[in-house]
């Protein structure tokens, strides 16, 4: 077949990804903090954009959605990826734009075991957990102040927080006078993580610094005597050993206990007692001393400031028995296009280059206002449909969470599945049962044993946790027993799935749970017997 050139006319439809459309898609998946940062950058870059004051009349988006149990929530009739009819982002947008817009895991991995049941919860972890479990709050804008400045910020008067690296560097300047030792010490301090640990292997440190391995070890020995006790350790065992030496309690028996922390994590008291060569009372005292030590000495120094999670959507009970869905207006940046300023400039500008610049600025500003409005409407539409689909969860709890996927929500509101995925990313919903990420409500389905409605994977995990929490110390449930009870409840699930869910919830195996509960029961009985004997002693 000979190769020839010829002209052909073809008619086809395609979606052209203009820069504005790509930016609009990116706005959908931004969190409220990232969106605020983006808008602030646009306000600095575009002279025609300005913040909307609280008194300024703005065209606010639809910020609430309410429905009863019997109501149907319907979307628009369009089938474009960005939403239904009326959405600003649709195929052929380039023409429309030109017209309208113009740590702990590392430590446990070293031991190859879990130590959650050995040490008590640390203050830093407790603060983080309490911050996540706290009721949803919104930020309040502080106005005025003694100076009358609108940008008055109380956080500007907060003292700078001392980090672990700064604390160690201050001690380094006192401990060493030789420049070579200070250089080695500063290099090692830079390797310390937020928990206060060094990497297990420091073999490359001597090579990179051009020093001998002995010099590095000598400097490390001094660093391990710094405050807080246990800092600059390379493993959990070494961290505890440093603290015990500081307390003058690192005898041979305690050394054997520290070197076999894996047995302590498994609560194998008999094996520990044999290795340490002590009796039951001594091993109990030694374990008590280990519990009082700090496995993460560096956590007392601040590394990153905890920030309260600000929800994007509020869900409240409605007066008619339904649910009231409302956008959090504090997370929605409000900006306006200054048309008056553009009109005045257009009369005075004479150069073609200047006219082109301000025309592009007007188009970009108008596009941003519409994009923010469309983003708010899309989030509200998706959140309202999620609430409608998961009505049982909001009414009765996690046990009534239904299986849900992105396609079901996308089909219900007539949007593209990828749009729903972007909307649910980095967005949070404050409900009467806590604050949840929107993706939390999308769970896999587990078939019903009797052929009925499928069960949500999250609801099954909750059921497994309830069974384990209610088990008696004399009747620990194995994974096979849990499978049988779930099937009796109408949930068809495999044993390996139960084991996977149990491990994901950090619940130990039946053997470990039996050992823990027997140990706890033994401690209670021994305490009761000692109290009884103390009360029956003759005066």
C-alpha cells in the first residue's frame, strides 16, 4: 500500500484540560487550610481581588441542605465530570472562559514485638488523642486589641518553644571544647528523632566525618549522659539501660530483664523470672520500675504544634426528624472582584501590554470567585447525599453503618466518580457522634450469611471489638469462635478476615489476651489476699 497525503474533516468531542479547569479540579481536593493558603497567595498576586467584609453583600453559595427521612435528594441533570448543569467546569470550557471570565513504630520494629501493654500512655499521645476526640470547634477571629490593629495576633506574644535539638546543642557547647568533638556531637544530634532515638547503625557517621569509629563512640557515650535521661539511645533496651544506670539500678538481674523485653511484652513472667534469677516479688518490683521509665524521652520537647481539627460540614438533627447539613462558613474564603477599580483603570491605561495584564487579572479573579462558589456547592451536595445514605449511622451508631462506595454517591447526585473522590479528600464532618473524615463513610461490604443486606466492614469491626471486650477471662474467644458468632448474627466472614480486622485494631491474639487477663486477675487476687491478711492481724 502506497503512502499518500490527503486532507480529511472529522468531527469529535473531547474534554480540553485548560489551566483554569485543572486548577478548579485541584481546588476540590484541597483541605480548608490549603485552600486558605491558596487564596492568600491569589490576593497578593491579583490587584483586582479583595477580601469580602462581613458587611459586604456577597452572593453566598447554598450553605445548608436539609431533608427528612422520606425526602429524595436529587442533583442536576448534567453528566460532566465537574458536576451537573450550571457547574462552571464542563467540556469546552476554553470557549466559555474566553467569553465569561476572560518513632513509636520504629522502636517496636527494632524489637519485633509490641509494647503497648508495658508502658502507660504518654502525655504527648494523650494530648493528641484528646484533641482528636474533643468536640468540633470553630476558630474565632480576634479583632482590634489594645493597639487597634486588625492584624493583632495574640500568638505573636507566645515564647518560642524549645526543641530537643536546641536543648541538646546547649549541653554540647558545655560538654566539649575540642572543635572535632563538637562537630561529631552536632552531627549525631541532627540524627536524633523526635522521640530521642538515634538510628541503630552509625557506621557511616565516622566515614562521612573523617573520624575513627572509636571517636564517634566516645562522643556518643557523653551524649547519652545528657538530659533528658535515655536520650541518644539506639534501641529501646539501650534507652532503658541508660535511665537505670542514672538511677543506679542496673544490676545483673535488671540487665537480663532489659535484654529480654520481648518476653515482657508477651507477659511471659515465668521465663523472665528464670532468666533474672529472682522470685515473684522481685520480678514484680522490677517490672514496676520498668513501667515508671520513659520509653520516649524526647517527647517532652515540642516538635510540632497540635492544631484543632476544623470540620468543613456540620450535621445536626432537624426539627422534622431528619438531618440538617450545613457548611462551616469559617472555612470558606470570601473574596470579591473589584469591578470599580478595573473600570477606573481601563479609562486611564494606554499601553496594550497593561490592558492585557488587567484583562487577564479580571478573568482570573472572576474565575476564582466562581470556582470557590462551585466548590462549596459541590461539597454540600456530596455531604448531603452521604448523610442520606448513612442515616442509620447518625441515628443508631456505627453498628448500622451501611456499605457505600463512590459510585453510589456519584450516581445519586449525577456527578463523576472522580469528582466525589476529590471532594471527600481532606474534608471532615462534625456530627452528633464525633468528627469524621468524609472517606470514613465509604466502607467495603461483607456478604450476609442469610442472603440479606450486606454489612459494612466498619460495622463488622465494631461487632468484633464488642465481642472481645465482653469476653470473660475464663472464656477467651478464638478467631474461629468469633467467626461462628458472627455467622450466627448473619455475617458471612472468613477467619483470616477476622484476624486481619483484629490486628488492625491492635487487639492481641486469644493466647495473649488469656495470658494478660490471667495476670491481671492474679494481681487482683494477691492484692485482695494481702489486704485481708492485714485486716485480720491481731492488734
